[in-house]
């Protein structure tokens, strides 16, 4: 008799983002003539940049001709892509990696969970709070999260991102086995400084902690003092896996592409104290359970590193960060406390006390006809805030602020 | 201290296919001037059909324009693709499915392993032998395979595909929790008849067995009596998940696309005897751990169902199956016993007694300069055979047979 993995039954039956969608759909049914301004979860309003589109057309043409097309020999990804990643994202920051340390992936969402395959089910985990729910949910279905009580999983260390710590929590006094860091952080927008990140790396070196460092938003970093990669910190190669994606920086959401860095120096322990190379372990896992990423998609990703591609992406990011700047300014003028928007294209807006983020979400929906994301869908630490995206066109952003202004009066 | 999933340490450090590649590379270094004829593991020599190429160009153009492109709302895949799958692959065979029962995937390789996420680690498993090693390896890393002794995993039931049973093993006397069936089978080429498959479905209904039915090669089936889908058997929706891919039928290997059918009727048991709907469980898993398949790839897949696409694919399959027919004929004339090549584009060639499939592989490599795949890389039941692909151009196939002829004399 086939039996199911009962850890699934511990999950809430749907995620909270579905509840957001349901509430929006209910509104649309009740008020079909009202046009909503979406500052919520659908996070790309950008089309692919021209140089990426050209590269994709070329890739399709390659595939249509057997004599011009050479098959991917490895699930790890084409070497042409792994090469440009290293040359552009790491070498200029003094980080030396070899192509075998880069694994092309279908994006951070799947990869965050997949990494768990090579880790024991009883490792303790620590996650920033608030954070995207899949960080924790992937651990729930692997049995690492414990039981859900009072809005929290019993075996998860919630590392609070709050106003008091500038949304950049520091290591706890006790050891955690696996720590998920996201910097710059979505949803709060805070980014770790080098000094702060060094504390995490030192903590990991001391406690044999594995750091899973999500750098999805690194391209939006506006300050030269903020590290783009955890490997800018000495020793990080021994303790950290870095995950990146092309989705946010290149309108890539519907292409699904990212990459994972697993340095050869990174080892992980067996119960009897031996150290095993994580890179070899991961290669084996991919060999068994991953088919690789589409050639067309890998060509698209590589095009983001061409001179034209880089410039087009820079312009797109600048446009969205200007949205963020304008929204921050206007909200501050309204007397609203706003965080984020400096290193990520999202604002983290503080809501009035004694209002839940769900109530505020509904208030904005019905009063301002603006869609936001209630902070608490990102975890208990998100309560008291809502997230507004700046990944939209200028008109929508201005429109949203005008409507908010009328409603918050 | 982060600890690794030690089941990984039970795996051989590399798979046997890597050994094949190593031996070929060694040959190339020693004899750089000899041109090898590849009848081995690189299984596509076909470019994408024109209608697929056109659809991909259109899809790229869509994505370049925000006003023509609508985002994928669900990891499950675009409904336009799920619709044509149902209309073309199932309705004509009297199988009724709804779009929510179809999950677009990155292909069977990843999916075979992913399905394990929703299943307990202590289910017993049964696999056809020989079969692609990932079927078992995915269970090894999930702890279901036991220990490796004498070429076999202790907790795996090897269901032997041999000459005596026509390479179509029937259910054992005892219950197995999860059974992997692959029909038509790669590497042997045998396909289950309706009567045979009914025995498996009845066995599964009786024992609460979950059947994972890999129908990757169904498009190659040449006889009207062979079922293309397990759902042609009454009751199968209650017990079987069907996996399919576009890789073999459309030169899609480097696009990575397939789909998984999980009927709403399929339930799976909890330890305390409740039945849980597998479809809902899988939706939740995908929601947490899967980002969906690229829009361009889904458009390519949909194009294989257009009238032009179907005709182009039919011609490509016919060409390869004619290769198989010619190779079978010529090998039979040489007095070699050959199986397969009737419902899959592979031949399963019996080798002389007292020769291992590795020895025969090396003999063909050095004497005939032909690359084949040693049967034993597919499991202990593959010993005594090698696999030759017909997925090549005609000239290569004829060339291979001529060289074989000289060598086998």
C-alpha cells in the first residue's frame, strides 16, 4: 500500500498568496467596472529587453538546424553561460570561481527547495522573518519545520527583520544548522553591509552552519558599500551556497532561469564527522534529478551580459528604482513611514497601529482600488506592514500614490 | 552543524553512463583519426520541426511586447497547452481528463524523482529491469532502496524483462507499494498489451499500489492493440500517474518539456487509513517547489499538436522507425538475435554468451568503431544485451551495420 509523505498534511491547504488572489477576484466580481491599480504580487510589467529577444530568435534558429546546434552535454548548463556569469558577476568583485562551481537552474523558487534534497531531515533551520513562505514550506514537507502553532513552526528559528535592527537580523547566540539569508531582502528591502555579513560568515564557520544566500535582487543595489555576493566575505566559500536568478533583473519571470554557486571549498558533515564536498554531492543530485535548462533560455540569460544587454537592463532597473524613489518621497510627504525601495524595487510600508495587514490590504483595495501585498503573508514578522511594488509603469505608480493619498486623508 | 543526507553516500560516485563516455573519450585520445559511428546514448540527431520553430519565434515575439504577452498564472502550465494535450492525446482514445489533471513539467527525468516528494520514505518499490538508472537512484537518495549488494539494491523489487516473458514482466505474488512501469520500454523496446496492463491495474487496485507509468515513447507504438495510455484500462485513474515527454517525439531534448497526468480520482493513503487526493497534494508541491515551464517551451510543445506539427513529427518518427526496421533486418540476416525497434527507436541486441555487455561494448568500439550502450548500465537485467539507437540519420545507421558485419564475421 502506497503511503503519502504526511508532512504535507501539516501545511495549510493553500498559501496566503492564494487568499490575496481570491480577495481580489471577489472584488472584481462585485465591482466589475472599477479598474484596480496593481502594486501587488504580479511582479513584472516589463517585456524582455531587445538584446535578449534577439538572442532568443538566434537560439531558436540554431535549434532548427542540426548542423549549427550542439547539444548540452551536462545538466549543469552550457559553459558559454557559466563563463560570462563568472566574468561579469564575480571576477569584477575579486571573486574567483570556476565553471564547475556554477549550476544553471530553473530559478530560485525551485532551487531553494531542491537544495534540501542533499541535507538531512533533522537539521535545524533559521529564516529571516518576513520572507517568501516557500523558504519554510520546503522545510515543512521535508520534516524539518516541526508543528505549526500560533502562526509559527516549532522547529524554525524566525530571525526577525524589524525597525529596531534595521531589518538586518544578526546571528543568534546558539547554533543553527542551516540559515537562509536574503539580501537585499524581499519584502523589507534591507541589505546586509559587509561588516554584518562577515558576522554571519564567522558564525557559520564557527558552528558549521550552512548559509543559503539568496541574492536575487543584488542587481538593484544602489550603494557601493553593500556586497552583491556573499563570497565578497573571506571564508564564505567554505560555508555558503549563493542563489541568483534572472527573473527580477530581466523580465525573465516566464523564462525561468537562475543559477546556483557551490564552491569546491564548501563541505558538509556526515554523522561520524567526515566532511563531504557539497559541489560533488550536488552534481550527483542534478545528474539524477535534473534535466538542465532549455538552450533558448540559456542563450537569453547569456545575452543579459552583452554590452547592449547590460545597458538595457541598467535602464530598466533605473526606471523602476526611480518609481521607488518617487513613491517613497510621496508617501513620506503623506507622513507614512516607508522602508525598502533603496536596494529592491519594492516598498515596505508601515501601516497604522491596531490595524492588521490584511485589514489594511482590504481597506486599500476597497477605498483606494489599489492592490498591495499584506505583510503577514511573508510570515509573522511582516505584520504591521504592506508591500508595494515599484516594478510597474510610472503611470501606475503615480496613480497608486494619488489614490492612496485620497484614501489615507 | 549542517548534516548531509547520507543516503547520497550509498550511491556509486558516478553513474555508469559516465563510464561509457570515459571509455569513448579514451578511445578518441588514443585513435584521434578514427571516426566513430554513434549508436549510443546521445539520442537526438533531429532538429526541431519547422512548425515548432515557427511557434517559438512567435512566442519570443510575444514576450518582447508587454501588450501581447499574458503571464502564466499557474505553475501547472498554460491552459492552451493542457487543452490540446487532452484533445489530442487522450480524448481520441476515449479518455476524459480535465485541464487540472495535467501538469506541464520539465520532462520525465526530473519528474520521476519529484513525484517521490509526496511519498513516504519507506514505501517499497518495484522497477522493471533493465530500466534507466534514475528510477532507482531517485529512490536511493530518498532512502527507499536499502543497501547495494551484488549489483542490486536490497529493498528494490527488480521486475525482470527477459526473453522468457517477452520483456513484459507481470505482477508478483506479493504487494509492492510503488511500481514503475515503462511502456514501450526503453531499453528493451517491449510494450504492454491491454490485457497485460489490465493485470497491473487490477493488482494495483487490489494492493493499493501506486503505478508510475512512463509513456515517453508512446508515439512510436506501431500496433493498434497496444495502449498508448494506462488510462485506456478501466480503473487506472484510481491508481496511476502517467508521465510523458516531448523530448523523444519532437527533438525536444534541449527544450525540456513533458507533462504529468494526475487524475482527481487517484488517492493515496495515510498511516491511519485516510485517503488523500494525490492531485491536490501535487498542486501544493508544485506551488511550493516548481516555477513552471518557459512560455516559449510551452508554445513549442503546443505546436506539436498543430496539423502541420503532427505531420512533421509523424514523418520524423517514420524515418527513425524505418531505420530500426532496416537495422533489425540486417542484424537478423547476420544471425544476431535482436529485440525492440518495433515500438521504440532502439534495438536491444543479444550478445554472444560468455561475453559481458561491457566487453562487447569495447569490442564494438575498437573493432567496428561503433558506439553502443552496454545493457548492464540499465541494471542487472540488461546483461547479455547492448542497445543500438535508430534515432540517427540513415547513413549512420547503414554505416554502423556495415561495420558491425565486418566485425562480427
